[in-house]
C-alpha cells in the first residue's frame, strides 16, 4: 500500500514551474547549538538543511515532525544528498545548551538543536513567521506550547527552498526535497 | 475497511494532484466551500477512517491538534484538500484564534490558491460564510477519539 501511494505521489510531483511563496519566509538568525557553538542560517558544512521550530520533549507535533525529518535525512543520504536536521527551540527554558543534545541525538545523531536569548530567538521566529503560544503547564513535562509546524527546507546558505507539511510521509517529503537538491560529489 | 482505505487514498491523491493537472505559475484567486479539517488525523488514519475524523465527531480532537500546531486544511466538496497557510490576519497555519474558532466548520472561503510541490496551499483572504459544523457525524461515530474529551472521574 505504501509503495503504491509513493508511486502515485511521485507521479503527481510537478515537472516544472512553482507558485511563489505566498508568505515571506526565511531570513538571518544567530543562535547557539547544543555544543555551545554559534550557528547562523548558513550550514557550516555546506549542507542543505531541514529546519523545524519545536522543542525536544514536545509530545505533540514535534513527536511526528522530528522523526520525519530524521527519516528524510536518512533516505536522502542513500541518494548521496546530505542534509542537516535542525530544530530551533520554542522553549528555551526547557531546551538549554546542556540539555537539548541528548534527546535530539536519540532521534538522529546529526540533529542540531539551537537556542539563544529571547531577542535572538524572536528574530528567528519572526524570519520564519512562527508564533509561539504557551498553552498550559504539564506537571511532568513543563510548559506545553503551540507553535508553527511546517518543516522548512533551506539550502546551505540558509535560503528558503520550500515547505514540507509535517503530515507528509517520509517518501513524499523526500521526493519533494529531491526536487531541490543535488547529490554531493 | 477497503472503502476507508480507498477513501483515504482518493483524498491523498486529491491533495497531491492539482485539480487542473498543471502547476500554476502564480497564485490564483478562488472561492471554495468546504470543511476546515485536522490534516494530521485525516491523513494519518491513526484516529479512524476519513469519514470519522471530520465533522462534529472529531471537533474536540481537531481543536487539540490545531492548538498543538497541526496545519489545518480545507476539505472541499469535491474532495480536494487545501493546506491553509493563513486566514485573514491570522499569521499562523494553525492554532490562531481564527483557526480554532473554525475547526470542523463548513466555510465558504475566498482566497489565493498556490500550487507548489504538487500540494495545494490556500491563503484565505476572507471567510465569506461560516456555516458552523454542518457534518453532524457524532450520531454515527460518537466522539473520535473518545479520549479527546478527558474523563473528569480519572
């Protein structure tokens, strides 16, 4: 069944021509990763990036989107396309430099978590039109947040390529990404 | 079971294949009538068949999903699903007040259609008509899923 859907999805992908983005998404940011290194919208290894706004212990859409990103990264790697999965935290009180690495590494060893001070994070949220709303405080997991849930495909310089709705399955998402990325030599 | 799978497959195809079979070069203004749906439960199938995860049966879960960041969609009368990027001044694809107030409602929307990567994206400029929840399918399915309304005795 999945193979049939994947084949049909592949057939449905556009051959040429794209609508422009209806909203202006993407832009510069400067944050800090789980190793304490400064990272901007550009990937230091020159790789394309999948960027998602969420938090490491989120039980809602992140528990779907982050594993989806990891699987897409693995599928693309089989084609020689190396992509870095990146999560920008919407919960800096929970995702600190010293805490966010371990849960992200469980999802994918290459996952980069980014945090920063309020000003730096707001700059990133504004660039990607992401709103963050605290919903309620879970006694076990802390604050639960509402936040944007699209996965953003960026090139190595941080330029926005396209959106990946988190409801897509791995094959669909990977097919879309392949339309924008070339295998590394 | 087979009909549920067929319906889900048909809906998936409607999402992925532009109605015209062509890729629009730029946005196209459209008027479309349909239900504001929870796209995750509709496509994943984890909460039930496509017929059960819409309408009044799925209203509470749709609110939870929208609040949690799941993108909302508009399920048109012809089965096409549009990913709703924003409604009016609402800057979010989900979880804004407008999205929550429209969950499971049937609306007539006026907006711009953008077709990208084989997906239909809709920016709703104006909700011309909000017909409330017209699909009263809780009579057939109850509350889907039942746990979306917490049991006060637990």
